[in-house]
């Protein structure tokens, strides 16, 4: 099994009880709402990466106002048969750096030709009803609870 590490930075931007979100379309499944952000480029600082990614995916300029936490997730992808050969499975390890951000400029727009296709503000009360990434719930729990360790006391963000 192939091992793959991905380090990414994401932003929690809340304004007037609305959360800024981007709709991820790069996966095999249906579109999934997530936080604006994404993978670091080689040698890039997570702080700079989250600002770059927010601008790329939403059109907004953002100031980082707080580090909310750092978390990790593992996903195992089983081997699969492609038309030409057997593809190895992947043991994916994602490290997420989660920041709070404040929009300082720019205009809301959708990303063209990237991993997301839409950017929108969603009322916080409606976020649980969206088809969304698990990272959204974790990030919102960190934003609400603000644990000194940057880690939730319970694995369940509602906990």
C-alpha cells in the first residue's frame, strides 16, 4: 500500500452569522461543501497558503486572525482494478491547519478550473443540512470552543 501525506490549510470565515464555504468537485463523488483552503505547495508556509487558497477559491482577500487548531485524518483507499492494471491502495494521511480569518477585500466569485466550482456564504444554522466535509464540523467546533490545545476534547465535534 502506498503512503501519501497531504498538508493543507483552511479558513473559518464567519460574517453576520454566515460561513464562507467552497464547493469541492475534485473527488469521485457528488460535490461537497467545505472550507476554503487547500494543500500547501512545496516550501509554502500554511499561513500564506490559507490566504492564497481563500483568494483562489472565493475571490476574497483575508487576514488570519487566529490559529484554531491542527488536526489529522487518515483515509484508506483499497486497491482497484483499472482498465490496464491493478492500482495499489493508498494510506492517506491528511494534516489540516485550521485558521480563523476575516475578509478584508475582494469580491465573491467562483473558482474557474480548480478543485472547487462555487463559493457562497451559508447561514451557520443551515450548515448541518449541507452535504459537507467532516472538516467543516471539526473547524466550527474549534471556532466555537477555542480549546487552548487546538484540539477538541472529544473526537465528535458535537461532544
